[in-house]
């Protein structure tokens, strides 16, 4: 089957999904790559033709596709357009996020021909409590490129859209997960929630003297939860806890010191591997 263009579509507040997506389209080896970044603002309605190949990459928050990502993806529709779906999670679990994304795009005219799960540094990760720190790493990107090459091969050998067969994303291999760390995390998480200890609703500035009001947090917040000139405050009704503001702050003024970061860092030290299905 001849593909005239490839569309990379991603939502990536801390750039992990972008890195994975860039690796995949690099592996495709298609000259005409059109990139749609949904991170910072919505776009106008877009209709992709059947002669295009779409690659959609989104992060997982709490076992689900980031809600703001789905909201912005709703503007993009296909015309029986083949698509590869990719979710990026912080080494705990993506739960049913890939299936959620599958159901979402099927209703919008896409044909799901491949899927993958990759690991990215967790939004809550810090020097003190690392959670999949540095992921995706070089090995992950190599696997992303390989996935792109296999995806291109699948498209090339199909005689037409009718023989470009869909996949059942429920059949994707699951990463190995030791029972004891998972049980320990669940037990401590339930205990934490029942304790009544107040959990932070947004990142905050621990030392206001460190804030230079450079505006990096404003520019990098996908939800518009921080206003220029008032960088020391974050709107809790808009904040999605992606921690883009924390990771983009050159002065290390912003923090998100949640107890869940401690649990995730302690219980999920074993690094999971990307998985795919074509």
C-alpha cells in the first residue's frame, strides 16, 4: 500500500511522548512527515485521508490517557486512516489506557493497525525520588525506531487498505511485574488515602526568592494554570499535575513533593521494557 504522508500527533508536557514519537517516525523512513503538537493548545478540526499513516503518542496519568490529550485529540478525525497508537507511562502501569485510546480513535474514523507501550520518566520523578529517571533512554529510542521500521513494512506489504489488517490491542504483551512490589504499593497507597493526610493539589514554589519570574512555567504549562506575572501561584482547577512547570524551572524553584512519589520510587525500581503489537 502506498502511503503519501505520515502524521505524528502527540501530547507531551515533559517531552517523553515526543521523544518516543520522533523515534517511531524516524524508523518509518517516510519523507513527508507532518507533526501536530497538541501539548500547549487545541487545534482546528483536521481530517486525515486513508492514504495517510497516523502515529498518535500520549502519556498515561493514573492508569488513564491524559484527559486533556483526549480533549484535544477529539478535533482530529480519520477516513479509515491507518493509525499506530502509543502510550507512555512512568514505569508503574498503563492499566487500560491503550484500550481507552483505541476505543476513542475508532469512533473517529481510524483503523488501528499497531500499538505500543513505552516508558517515560514519571512526572513525579525527582533527584530525591527517581521514577524511571532518564527514560526514554537510548535503548528505548532504538526500540521506537525498530517499531517504526516494522510498521512501515506492514504498510508496504499490504496491497490496499482492506488488507492492512487491524490489531487487537488487548493482546499486546504485558511487561513483567513482580507481585510483592505491586502489593506493597497498593497497600501503602490505600493506607495513605485513608490516613486523611492532605495531598498537594498542584506544584508550588518552596522558596519564592528562587523564582526569577522568567515565565518558563507559564510557557510550558499545557493547561494554562500559571499566569505571567503571578508565577508563584498555580490554579488548582486547571492544573493536571503533569509537572512540566517543575521540570522546566531552571532555578529549581518549583516542586511537587507528593507522598506518592516516595511510594512509586520505592516500589517500582525494576525498569520495565517497551512492548508492541503489529
